[in-house]
C-alpha cells in the first residue's frame, strides 16, 4: 500500500492522463502469483450460487402458466441451437486466444479475442431478438410466474454475457496500449474463466429451461 | 502459472468436439421428436447429456484439476456443488409439498373421498 501512494505522484508526472492500468510492484506477485486467480474463481462460485437460486425459482414456478402461453408455444428450439453454437464457438476461440497469449503473440491474442467478441455479440443479438419477439407477442414477465422466472433467469445470463463483452473490449484496448504485460495476461486469464463459466451456465439453461420446457 | 493451467490446442479441441456432440444429441432428440411419447426418458437423457457437457467444460475449458491452487479450486467447486444440491433439491421438495397441501379445497375433498 505504501508503494502505491509513493507511486501515485510519480505516475502522474510520467503521464498526465489516468489510463486505468494499475501496475503492481514486482515483489507482490512472486509470493502471491495465484491469489487473484483463486479470488476470481471464488467469485465465480458465488455467481454459480446466484444462478442456482434462479434455477430453483424456475424449477418451482416454471409450470405456473396462469392460463398464458407455455414453453412449447413460445420457444423456437432452432434459434436456441444457433445461440448455443455461437457461445460454444466463442468458447473455443477464447481458448485459441489463450494459446496465442501463451506463445506471446499480441496480434494473435487480439485477433482471437476480437473473434470471441463477435460470437458473443451474435449470441446477444439473438437473445435480444428473442426477448423483443416475446415482448411483442405479449409474453412479458408480467404475464405469468413462468414468464417472470424465465425472464429473470435468461435475462441475468444475458446481462452477464453483456458485461463480459464490455470487459473484452476494455481488455483489447489495454492490450493494444500496454501489450501482453503480466497484469494483462492475468486479466485475460480471469476473463477466460468468466467466459467459459457463462457457457457452462448456458448448458444448464438450454437443457433445463428450453429443451425440458418444450417437452413438459 | 504453468502452461498446463491454460490448456493446449489438443485439450481445447477435445473439449470442443465433445461439447458439439453432447449439444447436438439432446437438441436432435427434441427437434426430431424422438421419445415424444416417453417424456420422462427424454428429460432424463437431456439432463444426463447436460451434466456430461458441464463436466467437459469444467475439465477442458476451466481446467479444474485436483492439484490446481493447492486443491482449493476443486474444493470450492465441490462445496458449491453441495450447496447447489441442497438449494435445488430442498426448494423443489419443499415447494412440491407446499403446493400439494395448498390444493383448492374441492380437490382435497375429492382426494379424501377416494381414500380406501
């Protein structure tokens, strides 16, 4: 902490703008190399509990249609299959970004991260299209308990993907400006966990909400 | 962090191939209309493949191993899994019984009348 306050004015004289890139002192990550990664992993586990509760809510309320539409009336499974593959492709391209990062290729990392972002945006676009369509035909969260929990669960997942996409853009800028520094590598590794975790949650969403939903 | 922690081209490839297969089978089952008259089995298969794909993602994409982070990663995952089982099974169990007992009176009376 004392280092950070000592560095503050020094940094300010080096560059007049604040560029949101916190440089850690070399001493710290010799001893706590994996501290941030484990901390981020624990955050993901708490996020997993949040989704678990939303799944429990959907399990309890998912069949209370209140004389409104049921999953079989609403869901287009072909569209969900395309969404699923958008996320799956983005997972494998993020893997390629990690491999390019290991090989120290800045351009390769950026290119694969950008491809991942495009697939992520494709997924978000399909989600927004689906939600807009549902809203338009009157299947709003207010229509039934089933639709309330559906919008809450799938919406929360969508918001996570949107947050991941924003984080991805920020990291692309950081890598462009500062290169593949130790800090940026760790940040890319954290987003990798986040991104793959969201794909994992989506597996539960399409299995439980969509595929099981249309069968019941 | 070792290279092992980030995975290799081969491990990502295996994970991706398994995921594609494990995604296509349950979707094919629902889209193709197979097992339409046996919904219980269809749902069991969907859950089985979903669970398998989650395992694949945890191992090949999230790179969780028993040794990573001195075991804390696998330990926290197992603990989270335990909490999820309690939350999900507990909620479904309790709410199912609550719904049974909150049944509209006429249905309850019918059921009592049909008791042996």
